[in-house]
């Protein structure tokens, strides 16, 4: 696929192209489970044991043979089995005092929870009719959760807290994961200075470095800072050369527009290729993708809000796929516009937004699974069979949506999407991406 730089490339076309260009990392390492949060599995995980490894009680109570309950007689308590202990085979017509998690004694098939029993000395009997007892109740069977040989996690799974617990339940203390990507980040612009020093007239603080550092850390990848690069072709070329030797991928901010001091694009083309430039996205139109000396480059715009949006919408899925993840897309929610935007744009707009939920606590956010981002949304009132304004959350926009300002991003809970050529009236369904999903 080739792109005409005189035309704005649709966001979806650009993302599909980017994902086809990804060369996934093949570097792996074993890490201890305690250090594996956020890492990506480099091979499927198959259980070598049954979980639970033996039948055990799900309750504090009494383990019995179900058939012994038919006579409704009191059963003598023949043994006591706390968690961590192993009882002996259950003598017929007796009960075993048992505690949650303790192995079921051989011969027992049912646990009566202690609240259903009455105890008289060394005997126990049901407090009510046997009709309220089912055979096998309150017993966790061996392998009920996981069987030996069962695949429990797929290659490419990113490890969350619950996956760490799952792997620990299999007895694993380490896991094979892909090595973290090294991402070299450089900021261009003579006007930039680092925080902590006094800003002179015409100077601004380098916020993009810290935004990108946080975004990259959230993806569990390594941030390689290359500092501020002067608006010079020589300095830009030197910085890109250094970055290509130190990192798996380069991310730059600024220097890809059409100004005389924008050198990044020209330098990349001098020693590589620009495959993609200028998108139908707002903010972030000057986004570019290319290669410098064989190293991929994601060249983001210089404006702070545009950096955030283009990273989340374009760079993030590219990096996750490069890291080996098998799930890289986020499904947006559907909510109701509480704003007006009468003038259509020739670019897809990503807007800093908050969600205002209705008073009722059961109001869902409708998912758009099965719909493409630019497909006309369904009539949600028909889908849910109720009033939109009463049962779906509403989207509110930050008053200032300038690409050069970050205050809106800090205020927002996520990003609302307005399609190319679309105007918005209050009450209209719009797509919404939550920062809670996008920032990790």
C-alpha cells in the first residue's frame, strides 16, 4: 500500500498499515513471577498439575457419605480434619469434622455446612430434612478448575495480577516472557527546556518527554531518553543515528510538519524511508511513520495534546504488537453526547471528555463490538428498548480542545470520537475510549 502525501490518510487505514509493518520482537527471558506484572508471555502455559490437586471441602462442616444420611440418625464424629491435614478413610455411618480447604477423606462424598447441623456431644445430625441436602454439595472436585495438560494462558498474554495468581496456583515461580522493548525518545525544538530551570522569553518546558515516559512505563517498556534536539539537520541526524543503535524503535516529538525548522522527516528520508505522513486526525495530522538506518520511527507531532492522542491511537497498538501481545485493540463504549458540534471536519476528531452517569446505578455503557469505528451507529433506543437519556451515560467535553494544551487531558476520563464529516447534536450516540483502558 502506498499513500499520497498530498491527501490526508484516514486513521483506520493508517493503523491497519502500521500493524502490518510490525516486526515482533523475538528476544525472550525468564523472570521471577514476582517481577512479571505487565510482561508478555513468550510461550503458552500448560498446567502440569490438577487444580485443586485433590477433592476438598468448600465449607466448614461435616464430611459424610450421602447414603448414610437416609436413616436420619445422628452420626458419630470419627475424626477432625483441619486445612493442611490429611484424614483417614471415613468409617461408614460416621461423619468427619472438616474445615474449608481440607482434603476430603476417602469414602466421603458430601459436606454438610455446620449451620445445617446440630451437635450433641460426639454426634452430629441434620437440623432439618435430608431433602435440603444434595449429594456432592460443598465439595470441590480434583481438577475442577484446571486439569493436568490443560493450556491456561496463551502466548502473547499480558500478565495482570490475576494471571500471576493463576500461574502461582500451578506451582510456577518464574515464567518465559518477551524482553521489554527499548524505546528511544527524542524531543525536537530550540524553544524547549527541561523543567527545573527558569524559562526565558520564547522558551517552554519539555512536557512531551514526561508524557511519553509515563505512557511507555505504563506499557511495561523501557524508556531511553535522548533529550532535547536542536532544530538542526546535523543534530537531528546525529540523534537519530544514536537512537537507532540503542533502541528497538524511535519515537520523536516535533519536527515532522512543513516548517523550515522541521528536520525529522527530511533526515529520515535521507537515510531511510517515510512510509506514512499526514493523517486525517485531529489533533495530530503531521504524524509520520518511517525507518532510519533500519530502525522503525514513529514521528509524533510537537503539540502536547497531539502527542498524547497519536500515541494512544496509533503508537500504542503498534508497540503492543511489536512486544508480542495478542490483544492490542480497545473496544470503545457508546454514550450520549451532552454537547453540540455543528461544523463537520475533514479529520476524525479525538476530544478530551468525561462521562456523566445517570442517577440509576444499573445504567450500562453499550459496547460497539461488531461495528467498525466509522460505521453508522445503531439505533440504541431500539437495542436497549428504553430512553437513551435515562439509561446511558452522557459525554461532556472540556471547553478548550487545543492541541497545544494538556489541561483538558488531565481533566478528562477519556476520549470521545467524532467521525470525518460528522456533526454532533445533543442526545446523539458517540464513541468513547476510556483512559483506564488506553493507558496500560
